[in-house]
C-alpha cells in the first residue's frame, strides 16, 4: 500500500544533525504526490549545504501546508532512504533528488541515489534530479559532478544553498500558481474564522476567495461561485454547527469532490462533519480560537 493513501502529499528526506530524517506533509497544493530527497555530493561542506537546503525546503513546505505542519507517516519516523522509500510504490509520484555540491569530486554514492536516479531518468519523467552548487562553480561544474550527472538540472546559488527551494517547488509542480484557495463557510456562524483564515492565507501568498470580499452586487451568485471554484486547487471547508443546512456550502463541497479539488475541513468544537471529508483531512479547533 502506498504511503500516500494516508493523506500525505509530499515526503521530504533531508539531513538533520548529520542524520537522514523523513518528514511528511498534507495539504500541499500539488497535482501529484512528491518525494524530495536532499543529499550531499562532495565533502563536508556539501553536507552543510544539504542541511541548509533541506531546512529551507522544509520551511517552504510547512508554510505551504494547509495543515500547518508535518503529519505522521504510516511507516513511522524511520527513514528508509531515497531508494527504498515506500513512496516508490505510487506510480504517479514525482521523485526529486536534490544534490548539493561543494566542488569536491564525488567518489562514493553512499545512499545509492545517484546511480538509481541516473538509471530511472532515462525511462521515466517522474524522476528528476537537481544539482545545487555555489555560483563560483558555474564554469567548472562538469568537472566536479559524478559521471552521468550531465543529464541533471543545475542550480547555482549566490548567497544561500536554500535558494534551491524555488527550483525544487517548480520541478515538483508546487508553484505559487497552485496556491488558489476557496473558503467554504456559512455566514453568521463562520464569519470570524473565515476572516482569520483569509488574512493568514493571504499573508502566506495564497490567492484566496471569500465571497464577502469578491462577489459584486447583482452578479449571478451560483454562476460566480462555480467560476471561482473552477480556478481553485483547494477548498477549505469551515465545519460549524449548521453547516449541513447551507445550500451553497453543499454545492461547493460537491463540486470539489466531483472535480477532484483538494478538500480540507476545519471544524470548531460544536461543528458538524460533512461526510465527503475524510477524518484524515480534518483539523479540529477550539471554539474560543474561532471567535
């Protein structure tokens, strides 16, 4: 069984204090699940670069995650490494290998990732590798990279190895164009929480639709709702006490399910659960936090 059946969208493998750790994220607006492995290719500086790049990618994923953090993997906290990870059981998964170089020639492939990606990339577009190097190495990159890495994409950073995060997101299909969120709620009981989410998601550079702010008077309401839904990749449903009595919310949820949009529920303490939302895609918040 694929680990992505548990609601995980992105798996990040990175070095942390010299150890390879595995962290999983849900709520990421990406068309397909993604495995990202960030590894060093070179000497001790390369390991430091890998940790910096991994930290930057981690922070970007945490900011992009509508669940606001990591979620547990069904295989536990243990990292099986880039080649043996259970993510490979999902055929639609994008596999990204990010190699950080310090200019030292690579003499070993301790994780087996370089050989594996080089072999798989010739027959599958789901395998992508990005080499990340300091700008100073631009003109001699081919002399320090392992054999076969000429096929890999190269990224050159100027001041921080973490600059590679944007290239990783682009290669994984996680871009700012996908951060389009529709907030589905019932006025009168969900307005305060909807306003808080609208402000916070906008602060994190999401494009957010909230009907109070975006639908002009006199516009056909259902037609405009459908148009806005068609432009979104994620619906955030605010489950309050009488949410199941709202005709409009029902329309929005059914559209999200029918058109395979992301669907995440935020439920207050006395809220009603919509049956279309799996419990693994539901976040519970205390009523006092939603006021």
